[in-house]
C-alpha cells in the first residue's frame, strides 16, 4: 500500500463489512466505456526521490537570493520574519478548512477578523473582506461591484498607468458584461492628469480606476482624481500593487475613494513565481452588502463569550447562487494569515520603517541613475515615486542580461508587457537591498549600458 | 469526549495585546541616506504613523497565534468528513520542497532562461493532469475551482462567438454547487436550472427538450454528482450536447472518486476544472489558497488563457502566441506554490498510488454508509462512490435538525459533514471521509454518529444545546448578520 | 392557525391589504416561520414600478434569501424604514409592524386567496 493510505488489513475488513469481495465491485456504476487502464505516470516515489526531483527543478532556476535583485512590477521582496513561516506551518492553521463550523474554527476566524482590521487601518476604509486571489482580480471585483451599484452606466475609465496585467484581466472579465473600458494615458510626468481624466469620466461611467503608486512607480494625484470620479457620480477605485507604500502614502480612504483594493503580497508573502499572493478589498460601510468574498463578523456565543463567525453570507455563491456578488468560494485565507502575522510583527513602527527604508533606497538609486548620462535615464525625473521607477534604455533586455552575468537582477524590462510601452526597465528597491547591492547596480549600469 | 476548554487561555485580539513601545521586528540599519518623504512627495499625498496599528513583541505574536491555532480543528487532528471538500492528509514533503529558495523566491518576471526549472515543473504537472484526465491540454492559471469554472465558461463563450453564435443559456442541475451558476453568470450567461430525476441524477429527457431551443451553450455537471453517485448517462448527455453544438462543462470537485479508474476525456467533457486543494492534497489553509487548473478538449484548446508553457526540445517557454485566447484570468501564471505541491503529491503516489487513493476514498465512504444506514435517513439509495448524503429526517420528529447533529458531533471530537448541500436533500449531511483514514478512525466516527442518533431519540434537548466542549458554545449568527461588526476599533478616549 | 381576515393572500406567502387604492404588502406567519430569524430586508425605492408577480424585494435570514413577489402591480410609495434597524419585526409582527411595502395599486386584486383558502393552502403545503 502507500504511506498516505490505510493498509491491507483495513481494506480487507472494510470490504467484508460492505459485503464486497473486491474493490472493483464498488465501481460497478462506472461504465466500461469511460474506464482507463494504468495511468501514464511514473510509479510511486519515496520522499527522498521526490526531494531529488525538486532539488533538480529548483537548481535550474536562478533564485534572486543569490543575486542583487531589484525586481518589482507587481511583486516585491520585503521582510520575511522567521516567526511567520514557523506559525504558518502549524497544522492547526494550514490543514484546517474554511471556518463553516465556527465553534471549532475560532483560530482561523479571529485571525481573519484581525486581517480585516489591518486592511481597514492601512486603507482608511470601513470594511474589508477576508481576501481575494490577487491584485488583478481584486480590481476586477471592484469594477464589477461598481457596475452592480450603478447599473445603468456601461463604461469604466481606467488610468493608462494601471499595471498591464491588471488591465488584461479586467478586459477578460468585462468582455461578457458588456462593459466598455476607456483608457486615459499617463502624461509626460508619468501620471494621469486630472483634466484629461475629467474629460473621460462622464455620467455614463460607473467606475474610475487609478493605481497609486502606479505601474511606473509614480505616485498619482489621488485627491484630484477622486474628485473627478465623485462629481460624475462614478465609483472611485484606488488600486494598490505595492502594499507597503501605505506606510507613508495616504490611501484612498482619506480622499473619499469608494474602494481601495489590490495586492498585499509585499507584506511578507513569497514571490513564488507569481502565486499564491494576496488580493485585498476594502470599501465603505454603505457598500457592505455588495462586497464580494467572505466576511468575518464578531458576535457572542450562548454563554455571552465573544466569538467570530462568517457573516453576511447571503451575498455569496453558496446561498445567492446566480445572483451572488462574486463566484468566489476558496479565497487566499492562509496568505491573509501570513500577512496578519507579518503586520503584527511590524506594527506601528515597522510598517512605517519598511516604507521609509524602501523609499530611501529607491531615492538613492534614482539620484545615482540621474547622473549616468543619456543612454540610461529616468523616464519621469520630476514625478514623485515610492520605491520603484522607470529607467529608459534602447535595449533593456540586452542590458539586463549582461547585468545578470554579474549576478545582478537589475529590473523588469518593459518589453515583457507588449509593444505599447516605452523601452526601458522598472527598478524596484526595498529595505532588502543593501547599499552594496545598490552601488553594484549603479556601477554595472555605468559600465554596461 | 474532548474537553477543549481546559489548559487554554482566553486570547483576545492582537490589538488588545498592544503596549506602547513594543516592537516585533527590527530592520537592518539603513546604509543609504535617510529621506524625509515630505521632501520628495507632495505633502497632501503623505500620511503619518498609523496610530491604530498594534505594538507587540515577537513573543506576543508567537503566544497569540499559537493560542489561536489551538482553537482550530484540522485534518492533522482527525477525520474531517466535509462532503465535496475532500479533506485529505496534506503531506509535509510538499511543504518542504515548495520552500526551496529556487522555487519560493522566484520572481515571475525573471527572463525565461532564469526559470527553466519552474517552467519544467509546470509542464510536468500539465502532462500529469493530461494523463489523469484524458483531456488535450490544461491551463494552470485559475486560482480556485470557481475561478476555473469561470475560465472554462469564458472559453466556451469565445468558441461559440467564433462560430458566430451567441447562445445565452447554460443548463445547471438543481443539485449543483453554488459556484456553478455564479460562474456562469459572471461569464455572461443566463442560468436555467434543471430538476434532477427521482434518483437524483441528470434528467436527459428534460435536457433534450431544452436543447431544441438552440440557445443552450453548455451543461455544467459534477461527476460523480453531488450525491456521490456516478451519472449513469454522462456519455449519452455529452453526445446529445455535442450533436447540438453545445458543450459539456464538468465540475471536477469529485475527481477523488475515480482517478485512475475513469477518464473525464472519455465521458465527453469539453472543460473540466480540477481542485488541487481537494483531489491533489494541497492544504486548505483555513480558506485557501487553492488552485483550479482547467483541462480542455481539443475543441477548446485555442481559447486557453495565456501564457501557456510550451516545450521545444529541452527548452521551455511561456507562450502568449494564442490569437484566440480568452486572455488572462489573473496576474502571472497560476498559484505556482500550490502547483508545486500537487506535483510532489502526484509523484509520491504514482500511477498505482493514485488509483489506490480513489479506491480507498470509495471504500471508506461505503464503509461509513453501511455503518450508518438505518440510523440516518438516506434519500437517494443509488450506489455511492466517494461520498454519501444522509439527512436528518429520522431525527426531525424529535425536533433535532442536521445543525444540531453537527454541533453535537463537535463534542465527540469530529468535524461535522457538510450541511444543507446539495439543495435537493432537505437537512442534508454530506459525508466524504477521503482515503486518508483507516478503519479505527472511521469506526470512531460511526460510533459517535450512532450515539448522537440515540441521544436524539432519548434526550433531544442535549443534542439541541450542543456543543458543550468546544472553545466557544453555539454562536449567535443572527446577531452577527443583524448588527455586523467587521473590524476591531480602538475605544474612543 | 387563524389568518387575519382583513386581507388577501398569495401562493408565495405574501399578504396584501388594500385601502383607498393603496396596497400594503407583507409576508405571512408561515413564511416568517420557514425563513427563520430575519436579518435583513431589501425593498425597492419609492417610485419604482412593479408588475403583479414581479420581485418586490428580498428577505434574508442567516442562511437563505427569499424573494418577495408583488400580489398586485403598482408604484412603490413607501418601504417600512423600521426594518433597517429592526428586521426582527418581520418575525415578531408579520401582519402589523413587520409590513414591507406600500404600493399605489394599479388595479383590483385578482387570483388571490382569502384567509380561509390560504389556511387550507398552507395546511396542504406542509404535508
């Protein structure tokens, strides 16, 4: 038999109890025409063999750990406290299921309640859900919520400085909803100009989406853009791809946005080649019943003790079915727990320190790049940035490849995102990058660009 | 009976542990010049320290989350017979390999030559899932089953549009999981519910009638169905749909019942999502993350989301050269961390182990069915595969409902079965033991259920007042919904 | 169980009371029993036109949502604002304080049951 299964004797005794002489009898209801023979797969492997296969797979990759790495564009390498993974590996957390039986799930439920609170604190909003898959789908859910709240308006205005992947996913989801997406391109400062935005956001627009810091790393004029949306009666949506930015940047909640949503991976969640990450979604109390995803609420038990339960479940697919606010069921609960642990460890001081250090490191690089000459220059020298900026270069792929030979992952080439973007590369910095890393990058750019 | 309230502190919220000046983490010293953001960013775009964030030490955090964890029941603790969820053992070798730096730290936008191992892993998983399902190709992008449903329905929609057709209707049986109609609507379809037969299976005559309208895009079906019974006419249903130019979407939530025994590809499925967090052991995590790859037939291959991993010789690439693709359904390529775990599991079990897994799942469910028949009512008596749906009608005479039985089961140290699903069984108790447990655990579960049935007869109030031994007693869900409190707030001074 | 005789009933367990061209609509005792504790009531805004048999609103319990269908068509004049903070009124007093909507009736009520007929209907349905 196998170490994950019961044994021969278990099987023999159970077959006797159910009155079958073989397991095959239990599959009588499966017709011959759909049966398969032996699966075309290798035989069972021991742990040691599985390890070897995965070491070999891992060995064929270049782990950023072994390099000076400045990769961003939606995924950021920040603090990874040792304690976080130790707690996440407790089987009580990661082998539990969705807390449908609250009396034996208070651990999960309370942790999610804390997560919801942290997200409200970071975003300045009143209510947050228990997580979504990622930043891209979070933005989609925000737009779809806006469409439900303002159903007679078929248009969505999106800043051209929105992450191209977020935009691509929005296109996929909006196609069957007969929603038209209008793009307002970024101006020469790398931001969306409020006057241009206002021309696009008419009274046939249900949602206006702005990402800040945006895909180019530039901090948008959030208050001005919110005002445009509100005066047109559209829902204002603030998308965030680098959640640690909320440590020093004022969030949409402060400026009257209806939704602040996006990606919280930056709070200690591994890059893991793109997933699982952590979508977050926060909104106003008034929109509470249109919120997608799970919600944990506080209550009491029959003895008056405080406890937590999933609540307002009638919004969700298992009850509302075709009329649900979202089709989401399984979300990213363990990642929400991970972020909750990291945010607890960072706390008031740490959230700010991480943001200040990331910003300072990026500013140091920016000033260094600024002095390198015409072949390598900042795309938006005047635009305020948090921890990421766009550097223009004619052959970003070639330059990055040469830097990789020196064990420097200098940034993300814009060529990854299609032909429409100016040729260059995005450089992101976090508290993870040492001064030595930074000086090596600047030196390499000087020599190799 | 377990007493979970002993030796347990009453743990408050992390915010309630906060004490000024405590720190939980220290950054390395800043080596670059510090920057005052007020000098680099316009003042109105800045914020100060977030006062409400807690100040706790590392020890506080460890105590807090360790205590919280002890309030959870989990698969590691015991049988977790939640029907439709497949709560099987989550192997630790999967956790080890996924944490290798060469996998965990990879940035998705690193150039392909730097991530050949990751692409190879995704390729290997796709090949394995093709072997397991008998379908043509598999997208690994969707983050969950429902996400996969949406992707599959979008592919069907695009395929029809390609033919110049815009069929609006998707047929869904009344026994379906709620995500099915929700996903169909999100994909732009109208849902028409089809009543099940008295045996709880697909009503082919009703489906045939509905197909005559010419506006049916697809039928969404779960195999075996949500009663745990194999759909006897699935092949015929697929043929009927295909003859009319419609598609068969298969919800793969119950795949654990027939891996290595049958192939959805032979059943005529056009798109099938696979819940890696169910059949392939990736951990449920208290509510995800999961992964919902979608296997498709040749007809839908052109519409798969981009990018797909392609192999040329020994080289792997991420190809977005798919002009008919539905596009992207999420950022990057998939929940890679879960994909890696699933591949490790498939390797650990291997071709024989996977079949033994399905056999074990079906045998365990039938053993429980045998043990409880007579004690609990069975509305649909067809042959069970990996799950069995009892209901509370024998106990209802004493006023004891499935909810009460579930809460009393907590006192016996077990997680209850799924309740009130499928909708076609009133007072449902859907039991799916999976293959993980041996006869002892199943016997203990059966004994507990029998004891509760006896209590329902002899002392119904005891059952109705349960649970007694859990960290909290029955919680007031009405209050939580009427007066929603969805976050902690600092008390105003 | 005796239903109030001063109103008419539907097969979907709504009641309607018409006075001077205005129809007040609520759900019956049986309906609120089936639903369990009401946690939220969603009703349309004044001015909305509803056809007879059309969806007038939704009533939510913790685990279910039930649509409320209009016994007569017409224009919504008012919704019961008390239910915002006190949805339990639907359970406690379904025929009085738990009323849902007041409509300007578009015509005379048709095809509805009187109290006796509704009682018989409920008795049959519960078997």
